[in-house]
C-alpha cells in the first residue's frame, strides 16, 4: 500500500472510532454550539450588555431575565453570552498565535538539530521554569491590561508547549525511511517539511490545541478576575465572577452562570482532547479496536 493509501486508511479508522465515542461526539457538539454563540452573540443578546436598570437590580431568574440581573440591573444572560464571545476570541487567537510560532520553532529545531535545536530548547526550558499564569501575569504587568495584551500574554506562555510537542513529533518522523529516501534523492528541506513532516505530526498538535484552548479560557478568566485581563465595560466571565463576590448570598446567579459557562467550555475541550488523543495515537487506537472486537 502506498504512503497516501496507508494514511487514508488510518484517517478512516480514526474517524470511525471518533464517531463511535458518544462522549467525544457530545463534546464536539457542545464546542460547536459555543463557537456559534461566540460568533452570533452580538445579535442574540436580549438586552444591551451595559444597559443599566437600577430598579431591576438583583432580580432572580425569570421570564424577563432568564439568568437574573446584577447589582446594576444589567441582564446576566446578555453579559454571559458576550463574555463567552470575549473568552473564545482570546482563546482562539492566542492559541493560534502559540501554535504558529511554537510549531515553526519546534519543527525547525527537531529537523535541523545542532545549534538551532540547542538554542530553541534552552529558551523553552527557561520559559517552562515559570508557572504559566505567573508568566502571563508578568507580561500583563509590564505591558498593561487589555484585550490585546491578554491575547499576547496567553499566546507567549503557550509557545513553549507547542514547540516541545512539535519537536518531539518531528524527531520521531525524520528518521522514517521515506524521509531518508527523500533526502537521498536530493529533495529540498521545504518540500520534506511540508509534505512529510507536518502532515505526520498533526495528530499530537490537534490534541494539544484542544487542551490549550481549555487552559487559555481558564487563564483569561483568571487574569480578568484579578483585574489584569479584559477591562470594563467589556464583559468577561472572570470579571463577572469577581463582581459577584459581594452578592453571593443575595444573588447566587451572578456567580453561578458565568462559572457554569467556564466549566462547560473547559470540560468539553478536555473531553474532546482525550477522545482525539485516543483515536490519533496508533497504540491507543489499536487497543480500542481490539477491545471493541472482543
């Protein structure tokens, strides 16, 4: 069987196993719904996110306000929807930035080796010495809070993760016979990287992207909770939880619904990542297939 035929057969097996896992399918559907909400939030909010109506302050969930109102009479549902939009925007852009930069560095370091590999990995090791949230806090503290800074801070701290995953995967692929044959035939490095290396390391990268989205959501919420992320009046799930601290006993809904939104998104990302890891890892895929046959 040719290389393309073998890859196609593996993809078919992976998709079949993925479709047969109800938890993974449900997680994918939930994330799909979250992305739809994030894209259309500006059009489906029943009220303006910053419309103040003091006489309606701290109203419990009702037909008029499905998730109640906050201390200023603002509709919690509208703010949660816009908060989801803001969180997903930060997560997607920051993870995309981290993936592009990290994968580029990791693939080049793993393929070229030598001094480039040494320099890239030493920088990665230094960045790994700092906790993710602490490093993000340091970047925001230097550049100042805001949407752009939050995206940059979260993106930078996840670059080393993608770089290490890409390098490890590249090291295992570059020793394959078809890569050695391409080198022997004088094929250029650019063709080898784009035709042989990158297509064969997409599995681990897809899994890492799913998991990184979950941690990016948590990081954005943590930064906003501390007042260093998105700034008022822009809605943020983390900021909404912070604002609800003084009203926990009077208006539980102010904290519960934003917290529930974060929980659902993060859980769906993690479950999807676990499901993708199981079907994209050849060893795990073989074990699952054998278990199902039994």
